């Protein structure tokens, strides 16, 4: 049986990192970067943006923009200092940048080193100021007028018209090189947030039967309370509205925007079930992964439901929070979790926050 690519994912604050912590306890699952979020596929100008631009509504200059944006994205992910989604050089492989450029060369149809278009003629303000400064200095020294060529964002055009089959094959080979450098040949890989629920409809084109995605859902009332009263004051807020009614409308649109996928490689669970029905849910995860309890050597070491329970069923912390949660419960009825009767026992603002 081939090793697996396991992707914990969720809906902004839904607790998917609990799955990464759980898998850290299980023999044969490599979580060496722990809950580091691998955004290569879905970040702006990442692989999925490249797919959309090259396979849907493509044209010569559009493909040039797509390729250069992707290269900029790769350079940023590779080794940008003090940027938490970066450090792929260290966290993935020193060869990541090389693999990415070789991948782009495979899908590029032609390169034109002396051709440019309006996208290249729109440099940033610094380049324009530098050009003007050089002109002034030279004119002052020589008393002669000079004319410099317009500074370009980049020099050559790269144009690509890949057919879908070739694009997906090249991308799968590119991803496999990355997985191999992460240690795929030796163990199952756990890649936190490598995919998001909203782009799971794409997996058929990129992955084989070795993919396993675990999507974590969570009661939106708890997400709202934690974000408003804990994460945002701690400067770690998620982009959700802080008004209960506005949050409900936002959350509803976010969830309904998802193209739901029913696939045997996808397991959907509730964070609350992982807490309140721990043994039952981890049994289902074992089955999904094709293992049994004997692999779970460090049970509760990194994910302890007795600790995580304090971050659930927070509606009754005070009267204001209770009113806000009642609004959310009414507006988002289909997403509300039915908690056990005594699940809010002993909770108060001090113990939670």
C-alpha cells in the first residue's frame, strides 16, 4: 500500500489543527513541520490560480502574467524572511525553487526575450523615481539631455498554451518531487491546509488514491465568540465580522460558496465530536486511514479532549455573549452543533480566556 498524503483542513477557525496534533501521536505519520500551513496550491498566484489562468480563457499575454506571478509566488514562499507562510527552503527542500522553475519550463510553449507588453511597462514607483533621478544627475554632470528606455517589471515574455492533460501531468510530477523531498517515500505525510474545502472539487486532476483529506467543521457560535473575545484582542483575529448578525450573513455566504464534493478520499468531522465522542471519532479516523488502534502510540499527548473541551459551547459565558449566540443560532441553524446537556458546566470567562 503506498504512503498517504493526509491534509487536515477546515473553515477559518474551525479547529483543523486538532487533526494535525492527533496525527502527531500516530506511528508512521510525519508531521515534522507540525501545524505549519502549506499554501502553495491555493494562495494567490499559486498552483490553482495558474490552472485557472492557463486552462480557462487563456491568451498569450494572460499566460505571461500567470507564469511571472507564479514565479514571484515561488520566490516569496522559498525564503522570504519574517513571513510565516514562507521558509519552503527549510521546511520543504533547498531544491523547491529549482523544481518550480523546471515545472514552469515544462508547461511554457515559447519565450520571447526582446518582447514586452503593457503589463511589463507598469513598474513600481521606485523604478520610475530611480530612472528620473539618474536622468537628472547625468544631465547635471554632462549638460546633455538623455533618454533612458522605460524600465520594465521583467525582460522576457513566457507564453504557455498547455492542454489540460499535459498541465495536470506536469503538475502531478512537480508535486511528487516536493512530496519525495518531504519524506513521502519513508512515511505518510501530514500537510496542514494544503487544500481548503472550497477547492476540493479539483482533487481528481491532481491526486491519486493516496490522498486523504479530513475536513473539520465547528459550531459557528464558538468560532464567533473565540474570534471576537479571544483571537482578535490577542491580535490573532480571523477576518470575520464582529457583529453577530453580520457574522451570520458572512458565514452563510462563505459556506454556500463551497462546491461540495462527495469523495471516498474526504472525511468530514465535527471538532465537537472529536471532543465529546473522542473514542468513536478516532475509530472512524483509523478506518479512514486504514490503520488500527495499535498505531496510536501517544494517545492524548498533543490533542487532549479534556483540555479542548474548554473551548466549546461558549454561549453561556455571560448575558451579552448569550444574546449574540442566539442571533447566530437563529440565522445559521443548519450549522449549529447539538451539544450534550452538561457541556457548558463550570465554564466562565476566566477559565476560557
